[in-house]
C-alpha cells in the first residue's frame, strides 16, 4: 500500500510554540490527529465501497471483515490509519492488486477525498499555535 506524506507548512512557528509551551502543542497536535484521522475514516467506512472495474470508493466489502479491520494508531507526533494486518492480512493484495486481481486502492482514494478537510484541520492547528504565541 502506498505510503502518504504530509508537509507541515509553518514548521518554524510550530517549533517556536513547542519550545514555549510543549504540553499545549502536544495537546493540540493530538486533537489535530484525532480530527484528521476521523476524516480518513469517514471516507473509507461511510463511502460506497470500491467495486471491481470502478475508479473509486471506500474499503471494498465482501464479508465486512476488511472494512471493520481499519484501526487508527497514535504516537506522540504521528498517527496512522489503515487495515490491521493481523485481522485482514490480505488487505495489501486487495489494495495493490495481484496478477489475477485488479487493484482497488481505497486508501489512496480516501486520502485524496479527505485531503482538503485534513488541510483545514492543519490550518486550525497552526492558527491555534500561532495565536498562543501572540499571548
């Protein structure tokens, strides 16, 4: 499955805020991660499933195991969202396809669909931190 990267615009301001009040920054970053991951989850879980031969959709549904396997994991300064490989070890084959199966990259599609909402959450995060710097 494709790895996604997000660039933080305003990194200098972020570093200044972190030095000034690290706990507030960590709290705000956690809030951003929770809200951002919720946007991805919404697209993957609530969008009509990706069907073979189609060009987009949420997590493919057969037994619902794949859809229900999606988890969000948080660390202090990172968050990931995707299928739990212990529950749905076949997820990468469905996502990337095989010689016999057409790929259905629902996670890439969800990233594209949720991107604007996640960027708005990032803007809120930076606005909050910059506002904190002004005080």
